[in-house]
């Protein structure tokens, strides 16, 4: 890898690291062109926008409500579906339907409007002058007959109507508003009032279609329900009658709380309990009597007489106890009381014995009563079980009757809800609500100056930038040393600015650096070279100026330098360099003059050998053996010989000189010399009969980028443009 590749790669990559930076630099270099082209193109586009036909937009918005407001609950019959994307799609399909748009066409009479009826628009030749039509018909009769046939049939009413509907659809725009139930309906027309009328007519027709659809569905539901009411009424009545008949047949007549049979069973059960209680009491009394103890018998027999005697016995016992405490148990005062007490007890015993036969009869009678009640209760239980089965069946019949009645009542309610008068009274509008009607637009929808003028400015600017980039891309010259190395595989030896009064200091430094590189870099190595040829691809690429500058650099360093002008094809243009003398190299090569006799000193101290007169073809003159002899003699007499050669593509002069010199400086004019032409010049200059000789000759060449425009180089932004940066320029100043 060459030193240039090693050291310049990073700098080049930094200067051109992004595509955007490169584009920005290119646009900056063409900023005046871009500004002018943008202004011109924008003016043209703005004028075109102002003459375009105006189109106005009328916009109305409607809301599709999720629930229809009703005075009664009819959502089971006319229930609104959930509001989804499918719902919105359905509504948009309704808005675009032929039925709805036909209402708008009929309402606004659009079939008579040329804007919507293409059959009413004038033809291409309708407005032309008769002479022009006659001329066109005479020169292109077949085309006229194919485009405007005489026997063209008039369109039918259906065809006209279909054309108007298609045109109306093209003039309408319907779209939902995101995240809402709102739809926006826009109409476009060249007439601002017509645009608003069309949008409002579409909304009105949309609401009318919804109302008619609601009425149709309501009427259909009403007719269906009325048809079912008769059958349901008969079914409900039949079910109710079956319940009553079954209830009567099975004795299921209800009392206050239960059926009569259940009440009878309850009563018999209570009677049995009471009879068994009495029987138990009588059995207890009887067992006491059967024990043979009159006292026990008297204690258990609940006779009124015995009860009264018991009360007397208790009273006497109390009196006897009181007297015993007062007078003692052995007192004579106790005798009458004891006698009276014994008489009462004897009466109780006698009365108990008298009650024995009647007690036995009472026990037997009560037992018979209990048995009768048990038998009656068993019968009632069996009847109740049968009744429960009947009641279960009755419950089924009752449920069926109630269900039939409920269905009848429900359908009757629906019939009332869907009644036409009730429905229209309760619901005066469909489930569509107008949010805003279309008003006459104040500004045209197209062309929209607020949008199109900025867009035209952007378009003009973009076109100007694109044109500038295309122009920049057409540059054929080389702009940096890195490009030279990439194109030719040879590291350039230097970068020489265009010599002006402003760049004089930079120019001198560049030539000094170039001389150092020529003396100490590459080629034959060291300072062993004696002769140096300077050439280029084409004329006017700075060969003579650079040759003089290098010669002055060498003279200023105390070296003896000879500058030879070998361009005998343009010698007349260089006579001023030698004070008007015309003798020179041509005379020396013809042997007419000694080389030293043709030398002339310049004001800068450089000895110069002018080109002189060729007197024929310069290529033939430079092919003479005297050229090599002269050059070798001058090399011995001077430290360095610098040859200002003609352009490499002019004749064969440079090729003849290149074979004899030690080194060659090949100049390429910055941003001017096409690389392809430079390659042709190098191939022509260093072509040899043998490849090894060509390689050796090519090793003596040094490429130099000459006449660099320092301002433009900085704008291009290549790595080596830093040599001409404002900071370095200020340093030189």
C-alpha cells in the first residue's frame, strides 16, 4: 500500500463519511442556481394553480346511535345490534346504495346537470368553428367517423341514469371518523352551493331510508304478532278450562288455606287425639277400681259429688289440725270434728262404689269411639294421598295454563308496541342524528392554496436541487489526490493551487513542497535525476507557469537550473518570455547553433532555452539524435534541466522527450481534465515496445493536480481541501 493510501484514507473517509454530507456540499456549491431555479419554477407552478378549475366541498356529519330511543321497550322486536366495524361498513354500503343515491338524483334533478350527466357535455368538435371541423373532416375522415359516428344511438333513460349515478359516486366521499359513531359525508362540485345541497340531500335520504326500514320492520313484526294472538288466546283459554275441570272432578276445591279434604283430615286427627286422651283417663280410673281399694277409686274418679265431698274432707282436715295444735291431739274438743270427718269419708267411699258400673260403660264407649276415629282417619289418609297425586297433575295443568297465558300476554304487549300509530308517535326519528349540515363552502377544496402553494414550493425546490445534483454529477475532472490514486494506482506528488494575487503565498509554498518531493521522493531516488519534463493532457493546464515556478525555486536555493521550452508548436505565443528572440531549441537541434548561444537569462535569474522555429514537423525534429546529445551536454553544464513540453496528446513530441529525461511531471487540471483523457495521454506517453521497458518508464512519472480553485476545493470538502481552509489562509495573511 502506498503512503498516500495509508495516510490519506482516513482523511478522505472523514471528509466524505456520509452520503448526506456529500449531497449537502454539492447543493451548497449550487446555491445561487437552486435559489433562482426554485423562484422561477415556483412562479410557474403558482400561476398554473391559480388557473385550475375550482372544485368546492360540502361536508355533513351524522351520528349512528347505538340504541334507538323508544317510548316502550321494543328492543326484543326491533333491537339495535352492537356498534362494530361491521355496523359501520353496513351503513357505508347503505350510503352508496343505488336506492339512496337515486333519491338524491331525483331530488336535485341531476340528470339535467351537465356536471353529472356526461351525455349533456359538449363534444370535442361541438365548440369548434365550421371551417376547422370541415378541415379536420377532410384530412382525417376515418378518425372523425370512429370518434363521432353519425349513426350513434341516443342513450336510453336507464343508461343516462346509470351514468349520472356513477358520476355522483365519483363526486362523493364517505368515511367514518375514527373512534366514534360519526360518519362524514362530503360532496364535490364546481358550484359551491351545489356541493352543500348534494351533501345535505344525501344525509336527508339516508335518514329517510332508515325511517322507512324501521317502519317496514315494525309493520312486519306487528302482522306476525297479530297472526299469533288468535291461536295463543285459544290455547290459553283451553288450558285454563282444563285446570278448572280437573279441579272439580277431583274435589280439589280449596278452603281458606287448604283443600276441604285436608281440613277434614286435620279435624279427624284432632278428634282421635282427644278420644284417646279420654280413654286413657277412663282406663286409669277403671284400674284403680279394679284394685279393690275404695280410696284409690275415689281418688281417680272425677265425679262432681265426690269432688265436693273431697273439698269438705279437706276443710275438716284443716280444722282438725288447727284444733290439735291448740288443744293437743288427745283433747276432747276434737271428738266432734273427727266424727264429722269420718262421716264424710264414708260418703266418698259409698259414692265411689256407686260409680263403678257407669265407669265400665264409659270405658267401653270411649274405646268404640277411638276405634271409629282410627278407621275414619285411615280412610281420610288414603283419600288425601290420591288427592296429592291429583294436585300434582293439577299443578302441571296450571303451569301449562300459566305459560300459555304469559305467552299470550307477551305477544299482546308486542302487538301494542309495534302498532304503527304507537311506534311513530313514540319514535319520531331513526337512530341517525345529524350533527352538522353542509354549509356553502367559502374557499375551494381544489386547488387548495394553503396546501398546494407550499407543495409547489417544495416541488420547485426539490426539482432545483435534483437539477443541481445532476449538474454536479456531470463534472468530469479530478478533485482530490485520493481520486488520482484510486483511478491510476499512483500516489500523486502534490497539489498546486491556481496562481493569483490572493494565493501567491500558498502557491510558493506548494511549489517549494513539490520541489522537495521531486528531489527526495520515489522515482530514481535521492537527487540523482538531472532532467525533468513537465507535460499535461491538454493545453492551458498550467505547464509553463509551473515549470517557471519550479525553476525559480531551484535558483533561489542556489542551484544552476536551465528551463527549456520544448513546445515549438506554440512558440509564437511565448516569444515575450525571451524578449522577442526567435532562435532557440529548434535551431540547436538542426545543428545551426550551439546550445549555449541560444540561452537567455530571465529577470528572475533562470537561464532559458526558447523553443525557436521548428521549420517543419516538430515531432520529426525532436526525433533527431541531436536532441539526446544536446540534453546530455546541458545536464553536464547545469544542476537540473527542466523541460516545458507540449501536451501529451499533441503529436509525438512528448513521447520522444520522455525517453530521454530522468523524471516526468504529468499535470492534471483540477476539476477540468477528464480522467479518461488523462489515461489516454499516459498510455500514449509511456507505451514502449517491451513491457519491462514500459514499467521502468512509468516509474519515472509524478502526477500533480494543478490549478486548484481554493474556494471551490473547500466547498467540495475532500480531505486535502484542508490545505486551503480559512484558518490556513489567515495564517498566510
